[in-house]
C-alpha cells in the first residue's frame, strides 16, 4: 500500500516537508515557482473536491476505470515532465497565486483529512475513488512536487 495523505502520520510528515519549502526555492525540473506549485497542488485538491471544474478535458465514463488503473493503481510515482490539465497549468488556467504565505496556508487547509468524505471522491478523470485511492494519488502528486523543489 502506498503512502496516503489522509493517514494522520503520513499527513503530518507531508506537512512537515511543506514547512521546509522556501519561497525562493528553485525547481529541479519544470518552470513553476515554489509559490505556483503551492497553488497548483491546491487546485488539484479543489478539482477533487468539486470546487474547481475541469472543462479542458472530458473523459467518457468507460475510459475512467482505465485511467484510474494506470494513474492511481499502477503508477508508483509521478515523473518529471508529465503534462497537467489546463486548469492546473501555471501558464494557462491555474488559480492566480496570492502570496507565498497565503497560498501555503490555503494548501495546508486543503490537506486537512477532516475535509474529505470517508467514502472518497468522484474525480472528473478517474471516476469514483475510494478514500484510500484518493489519499494515495494525492500523496504521490504532492510528493512529486516536493521532490521537484528538493523537500
């Protein structure tokens, strides 16, 4: 079983890493700033919570289980250079950053396990994700970006 941000001890470890992120941290790959990365990760959670719509890509219902298997079940970690949705892209459709401190606090708030249903989420790309699946794919995504900035 992979790490899961909804697990209290793994959530605490993830948040500890977020507190190591500095506003002037340079990415090891990609073009996002540390502040943009915070908003990008917050937007991923907003999409999963149904607070931010995905309109740039529509996935037919019959394909969602295949995407879920590939990205949620089989993918061990996100690799540098993976493409993102327009709504999460810092250059095209991501929520505009406010300030590093504000965006950091927003992401921390969105990472609180109490904000998520024990029955999981209905994801626009993957369909229904159990809480375990959602916790794991979110942890992989955040770990990818924390590694991107060396934390």
